[in-house]
C-alpha cells in the first residue's frame, strides 16, 4: 500500500455509520493498519482488539460504547464510498480506545485523541531520526499501543516505509531483514532473547533495534553488542513511549533512557517530589498522556496539575536517565524490608547461563512475603539442579540476606501477554491457589 492510496480510506470508514466505535479485529496486519488509519482519519472512535477475541468478549466491549458500534474483521468490511467525499485531515479528530492489561487491577479503558497519538508518534520519529529512506520491520501485535504508534504512526509522520508481519519467526529472520532492506526493527525482549540463541547476522543498513514492553536482560543486550539498541519505557496511558535511550548508546547500564516528549517525576508516598537518584513512585505528564480514564474510573491516579501515577517504582539520576525497579504491586515487603525485583533479577542475570529471570513475592506466614525467582536457562540442555545451586551461591555472595530468593525455580517458559511481557500477577495467583 502506497501513501497515495490512503486518501480514500476515511470516506470508506465514515460510511460505516459508527457513532459508537469501530472495533478493529482484523487478523491481516495490513488490513488492520489501514482500517485503523481510515477510521481514525474519519474522526471515528477506534477500538483495536485481538483478532481471536471471542464473540462474547466482543459483545462485552461493544457494550462499553453508546451508539452504533461496528466490528471490522478485514479491510473489505469498509464499504465502498466516493473517495472524494473525505480526505485525510478533513474530518473531526478521531480517537483510539484501548484497554490496559490490568497489571494494577481491573483493565481500564484508555482513550487517546488523534493529537495525543500524533504528538508521541512525532517524538518517536524524531528520537529515532526516521527519514523517508527508512524501512521498519514490525512483528508485534497491532492491537497494542506500541505497534500502533511506534511502528505505524511514527512511520506515517516520517514518510518512510514499514513492513508488517503477522508474527515473529526465528528461522530465516536475518535473511528476511536483508531481503526487505530493513533499517530498524521494532521488537520486545522475548524476541531478542530468541534471536540471541543463534549467530546474529546483521544486514548492511540496519541502523538500530528498538526494545520495549519489558526490561532487556543484560546477557541478551550483550549478544547484540555493536548494534545500536534503543531501550524504551512506555504505557498505554502515554500513547506508548515515555522514555528512550539515545541512538548512540550513551545511557547508564540498566537505564530506560531519558523522557521523550513527556515529563517524569519521582515522588514519595505523600506525593512530594524526591531529589535525583532517590527511589520512589514514578509520575508522568505530557501532551501524549491522558487526563482521565474511559468512564472516569481510577480518578485517584491523577493530580490537579495533570500528573499521572504510573504504578511503577524507579529513580531518575542527575542527568535525567530513568531506571525502573518494578511496579508498585511487584515490590515485595519481606518482614518490613522492601525487595525490588529488579535488584535480584539483575544479579541472577549476570550468570551467562540465564536468559531470563523474574522475581515475585510468595505469601509467608511469618514475614508476610518472601522473594521467589523463576529462571529460564539460555540453553535448554542446561542442568536445572546445577544452575539452581550456582544461582543460590551467587545470591548468597552478592545480595543482602533480605534480597536472597527463598526458592529459585528453573522453568521452560512463563505466562506472557501478547507483547511477550511476563504476567507476574499470574505467578502470584498460582501461589495463592496452591495455598488453598
């Protein structure tokens, strides 16, 4: 699809007559992206959803909107219309409604106006120095804000090219990048960890790889040494990106970069702003950040000055670089001493045999909670007992007593969301179910 062919899409989307919302559940990524752009440009409310969502779940979402809500499963569901009836930019501003993953409780609806989406898309394009000659590659699901803004809209505002894939495939990956003349890749740590298992055959012209959605383990980052990695931090409520590391790699180890198009503050439990390098709750504000949730829920997460509590814990150094330590719900209170999962995970990940490490709290009758580590080995043939023993020894040597995991469990995989992010709440729920 070329840019000149986009002009007729708004008229086709407008002909749907959807004054409630357009639920886009297209499996084909091209159809998904074009339906999304057409409905947004037509001034409609767009709700991207997973293509495999059940009919019952779709009907539940349909009930969230007043007016006529239409489900689009393929581009051909957009009716034929007079392509001269509407052009990009002629319609009123559209919006996108997405539902969060519920990592801090019940999923909440996030409505982002067209201006907010474009503000962040422009910030992403500028930070990554995207130009018309760039060719991006995106295998991430388009019903998440990352792919919508960082891939589709950032490409659009830069006037460059984007290759959309239905899914990530390990076999022949680098050959595909070479054939498609890819200059940047939109990825998540789970994809990079899989690629790190094989020799990395970087094609000529690849400028950088972007990693989002979850922390990138140091051993995985090390496997891509010599390739610029842009590590970012974001959330749906901020139209994706909040911070990103510079293209030149000049960021402290473990940092998720500086704010890009947004502001970040660290506050204590009373809401007071803390000095540089202090650990506290992360708050954000900016032109891409929402001021309320869909339906007005969770109003207590916003203050009177337009700041939003992210639910994350971290610190900001004197140079503005942000480091994440986990979500507030993930912090483990071990007998009154706080355990930040990242502090433990970083230690375990220093063992080259570890590809991924996740620490969660397990209920304890005496201490309240104790840390438990789940580990995925870099090599499937690794002896689990030997790795557990080595990691236990490392934790004893390098960590204070309250940070040491009471159990280290080697597993083949972990529960994940569609973006590859580990669902820690499901691990904690398994502990609670086992106690019943």
